[in-house]
C-alpha cells in the first residue's frame, strides 16, 4: 500500500470509532512522502483534539541519581559503558527532591518525574523515595508524581503506590527484535515484566521509546503496536540526541519529517493515551517543533537528565505560538 492509496478521513473515523490501524496502513503512513506530511498532520490533529483538545501538559524531570548504572544501554550517557563527561552522584536526599518538586510546580509543570540511574532500586532506595512521595503528595497535592527506577517488582511498586506515586516510567525503547542491538544486560521482556508489575500494583504506566537508534520502519511499528497492546497510560517519544563517548555518538539518521511521521503513527495507534514529546525534540525538529502538538499533548521542559532543553518560558512561547495552551495546574 502507498500513502496515496489511504483515505485519511476514513482512517481517522475508524480510529475515533475505536478501530486499530492495520499494519499495512501504518507502514504507509510512516512512509508518508514529505510533501504530504501536512495532510497527515491535519488528519492526526483530529484524533489528538478528540481526547485532549488544544491543551499541552508540561512535565519536569529530576535526575535523582546520576551516572551509576550497571546496564550497557548504548544510547545512555549514564550507562557503565559510557565515557561521557556527566555528573555522578548517589540518590538525592528527600529535602533536595522536595525543593526540586516545588521548583517544578513554580515553573508551570503538571508532572514531576524522579529518574534514577540504576538497574533497579535497593530496599533503601525504595524507602527514601517512598518518604519523598509522601511529602511531595502532602505539600503539593496537585502535582502528578512519576518515578523511573529501572527494573521493578510488584512489591516495590506497591510500596511507592501506597506512598503517593501515581506513575512509573519504564520505556521499552525499541522493538523486541532490535533490542539486543542497543542493550545486552537485560532483555525487552524484562522491561515488559516491569510494566506489568507496575500495573498490578495499581500504578499508571508511562512507557515509550527512542526513535533514531538505527532501527527499521518495522521496528518503529513493532514498538508502536507494543504500546497499544500494553494499553499504556502515558507514552513518551524520545528522538535520539547522540551523546559524545557513547556507542551511538555518531548516530545522525533523523530528520524533522521522520520524527513527525513517527509521532503520528503512535498517536493513531494510541488515540486516548497521553503522548509526550521527550528528549531530543529541540535538536531533531528545530523549526518544525510546533507541528509536534498536532500529535502530542504533553512535553518536557527544563532539560532531559544529562542533556539541556528549553526552559518553561521558551516552551510556553512555542506552545502558544502554535495555537495551543498549557494545561492548567491542579490546586
């Protein structure tokens, strides 16, 4: 099937009625000719608006533990095989994380995400983060609270749920087929198990991936369909930002158009899920960043762990200039 053979209106109506894109159609959409991309974006905008209107949720990341990880994820500056010049420190204290949560709230964020560089949390890590969740929830009840702690058991997730956490992030990153090309110290199925543990504990799931690591179109589609099958609640899409002294430091395969086609496919396969533009948007989309909002309804501000990003004020101008509005903060 070619893109030209697709009736975009009927495709959108099918998705809005609860139907799933067949793989042949999804592949043709991902291969959309650049000169027809605006047509695809306009169609996808109808799906985005049906669930989220024109609002954009703002999220802030905290690098709660940096550069201490036994895994060999090739894209990551914090992995054990990285030689990138980054800060290295143990888990921040509850007081520090509380101050950062307050700063996130003051910067307009709806969600605060504590991310720890680790294979998985130790007992003491869960205890400290549970105490942090309790205090953040008590002091800032309107701030959504997410954690990313590597591989997790149901019991660990349950403890954090009881303490006030709302979401756990654990990305699949790519397809099962391609996964051994970017990581050998754990498997794709290990990551799926963590998502299932999180859901069984009653937490909401935050699970997406990275575009631009050398994967094929079929790998992108496999990831997109996996997020649909898992029915994830929140779906961050990263666009590889190559970091010096990591195995993927010379990866330069993305164009703005490639990024936009990918988010369109993820949106059509996950019409009611929060789809978030995550790391690498500034680098890889440049002047086409406003088009992201036709598919995504959420975005990070103030950087991405070890790489910089636009601050709140600049991002706010981007959102409003594109004809959208930030989601109001809860009381």
